[in-house]
């Protein structure tokens, strides 16, 4: 009896020792990074820039795999069946925390993922056609409240940060407008330029159209004014406490070795400080928003728990 127990304990000890050795040597082969969006978009470009620069610090290649669909949650879903050794990780857009409340998901964001860190967030803007009569957000809100005509706004999709922000703004301003979801910013911009809708909430892809005098920006959704459009006030400045920056981070499956998490956290931190990385992100119109493992884990919990009620309410109105 005692010999069997001793043998079992010895086997456990050997296994733990082997796992510790593997973590110490990590990584010994390329690491796969899942980007849950199509190639070529801003998020994909962020992921590829990170992979290129982080590979030099990790000592192994980071290989991109695009998995599109399910509102950016397919990477999180794949973590359910991923070995926690750290050789497959995923980008985690904010939809990872929202979709469980809206449609239900196979994964639990607080039980099935190990958050590693975050580096950037999106700059979002409320934009109208330059030929429209609205020169300020106050003009648009007054028009909508007075119901002088229909006001529809376009976003890259239902339950996106842009959609949620306008729903929150409409509630706080007591203004009515209709949401029109599109497949992406490009489609929404085309609809606005063609006067098929009155407003869009878009990322920095609108900047060339603003510079060309075709579009007008009324407000930004961040917690502070952006470097690319410093003259544009935030919603908070205008009296509406609505803030959306949508950080994009990285996560692996549950059960990852703390030593591997620490190694990846260090690589993320060092890459974030790289001037080339920061310069590229600014060119992409992304804001720099670093969070380490602990801070990003806390952020995930706050978003997941804090938005539960409002998201369920919004889902009820959409469905």
C-alpha cells in the first residue's frame, strides 16, 4: 500500500519536474497567435507588427492564424481545446467579454482564459457628412430630440463598441436614432458619403475623408482627446459620460504555467516600449494602452461584470 503511494507521489514529482523544466526552457518552437479577424484590417496589422517585433524578444517565430467570424470570439473558443503550454495564444478584442451576455458562448471569459496583457485600443469618432447641417454634437442631438427628420447611424456591427456608445449617448441625451449595422468601417463610410445614413461611428479610417473635407467629426469616444484629432472634444467634455477605447489584448488557455505567463508578459511589455511598435500603432490610428497581466485580468473582470446588465438590455431591444 505504502509502496504504491510512494510510487504515485514519485510519478507526480517527476511530472511536475518535467513541467517546470519545460516552462524554464519555453519556448522551444514557434508560437501561434490567433487573430480573430480577416487579414489586412487594422487589428490584423497590429497583430502582425506585434508578431514580427515580439519574435525577436521571444527567441522563436510568432506565426499568425486568422480565424474570422463570431464577433471576434473564435480565438477564445479555440482556447478551450488548447494545450496550456503557451504555444497557442489568441488576441482578445473586447467582444470576448461582451458576447457571453448577448448570445451566450461556449467559453467563460473569467474561467477559461489566462490574460497576458494588452497594448493598444481604438480611437472612435462620431462623424457626419461635411454637407450636413450639423456642425456640433449639440446640433445633432437637438435635431434628433426635436424629431425634425430621421437620424440613422452606421457602425461596423451590432454590439460593437460604436453601437453600444451611440445607444448609451441616445439614452443620456434623450435623443432617438436608428442603428444600421455594416460589415465594416469602409461600408459605413460609403453609405455616409452617399447620404444613405446621417451619422457613422468609426475608427481612424475616417481621417483621410476628414482631411479631404468630405466628412466632419463631432466628437470622440475616448477618455481624452486623440493625438490625430486634438481639436475634437470627447463626449465626456460635452457633458455625456460615455467612454469607449476597446483595448485589444492577448490571452491563452486556463492552466498556463506562471513562468510562461511571466515570459509572455515580459515580451509584451518590451515590445510595447519599442519605438518602431509605437510609431506603427500611431500610423494605424490606434492609441497606446498598456496593461500587464494583473491589470488586464482585472480589466477583463470589470468589463465582463460591469456591462452585463446594459448589454442584456440592449440585446433585448435589438432582438
